[in-house]
């Protein structure tokens, strides 16, 4: 079976009806869906998706970093969600960026909140070089828009000539344990990052972090994932996306307010086409994606189509996570099943005139803030 696709206008109308239904009776539908996700992933060890650093100096536990690979529409490792670097972990953070061949970092937290340090400033916002462990982090350019700092960084290991370019997005307007006031600004950032991912060579995963790397990071990845699907004409299923993310990192999209906000933000993006562009001042060297190339690349749809065809035979029943046996957990985590769970409607036989259909649908954190 081929994947059935829809126009963005059709997806927007259908998704708006779904959001209205979920919001009725004081957000009763949102609350029910979010409560159903409460136990997802809590009993998993997460060893299947944790990021492992290379062992150094024969230290048996030196491979640990508070980070997990999470899916994003094309593979099991499209993104890395991680805790915001602290002074004691910054060198490990840059080592992870180097070893995983990361070219884009998205930071969705302020450095401090009410006097509490949420994340160390692990890069320089002025031209110049800082050193963290074995790595030299050289800021080539830094441009500030109304809501986002965009920094181009040359990263290299000391005493070695090879260097890599990393684009760093710093969005500080997302409050700790809350949601942004301005959906349009976040949609602009999401669209900008989406196009840059599409226009860039397929190197390594994109790193997304807040403070604990679960709440705000999970919401950002969910939105970026589903925006990419909508661009391909695929109906979004936020509940299923959050469920998949929580099978890779605990507490992704941490509270009800964030869960509702993901729906609101995606609906805004669908209704407006895209969010506003980042301020022209942020489009510095390496920061402005080629939108034509980004929209025409085939890496996502081809990969999804292949996975859909491989997983179209039978859909296993969804069992409550607390009662799952290891065999069921392994089945849920099988990459061949991810697209089937996330996109059940896409696997239906094509119809001539489809009718809109409403659907009601951390690991090891050092500090448990969203």
C-alpha cells in the first residue's frame, strides 16, 4: 500500500476540528490524552537509545552523558535530546557534538531562571575562542534577531587540523516549566531549523536541549517532526508522536500546558502557512537555509515510504506500558513499527474523495526541570 497524502489545507481543517474537540469541556480531551501518556516509558532502561561517548583513559563509566537519540520522521536517530550543559559537563557535551557529527544545536532555555543556573554558557556570543576540555570552540559570527541568537561556530580538537561548522540557535523566550507567549516567534524558529535540516547534507543528528532536556526539548522535537510530516501531506498525530518520544526519553513534553501548546502551535503554523522569518539580522554566514533545496529533498519521504511498506502487514494492539512484557517492549521499539503507530491513517487504501476524519488521539536526569 502506498501512503495516502492530503493537501495542507485539508490537514489544517481536519486538525482544527480535532483541536476544538479536544478543547471542549475545559480541555477534557487534552487532559484525557495526556493522562493516558503518564506511564509511557517509565519502566524502560533506555539503554537502547542512550548516547554513548567514546571511552577515554580506561574509565569504565566514561561513556555516560545525559542524552538520548530520539526519532524525528526519518530514522531512530534524527535528534539528540540532552540536558543543558553545566560547567562540569560542558567538555562532554562538545565531545558528543564532535563524535556524533552534529551540525545544528537548538537551545530552548534561558541561562538562568530566578537566579538559578539552568545551563552554562558553553559558547561565546562574541567573536573569539573558548576552550572546553580537548575542544576549541571558535565563534565566527553571532547575529541577534528579536527572539533568537544565531551563532556560527568552528569546532576543532586541539592539536588536530580538522574542524567542523556548527550552527547554534539560542531561543531564550521559552520560560522554565511554561510555554512561550508568542507562538509566531517559535514557529519562525521551527520553520527556519526545518529548512536548514532539509537543505544540509545528512551528517549527524540535530541536538535539542533545554535544562533537563525533556519538557521543552520534547515539545520542540514533536513540533518539528510533525511539521515535516505535514509538509509531506501526512496527517499529524501528536499523541502518537509524544508516545514514541517517551519510549526513547522519559517525560518528553512534560506537562499538560506544553502538550496543549504543541497543538496550538502546530495549528497556528498550519493556518498561517509558516511562522515569520527570523529577523534579517540573524541570517549570517551559514545561518540562512536554502528553502527551495530544503523542500525538495527526498530523504524524508523516501525513508518513510520504505518503512511504511515494510510495516503494513499487521498492527499490534497497544498494551498499557506497566503490564508490558520485554517482548512487547521490543516490538514497540522495533523501527519497522514506528511509522505504523505514528501514521495509522496513512496506511489505509487510497480513496478518490477522502472525508475529513477526527481523531482523539530523561532518562537519568541530573535535575528534573523541563
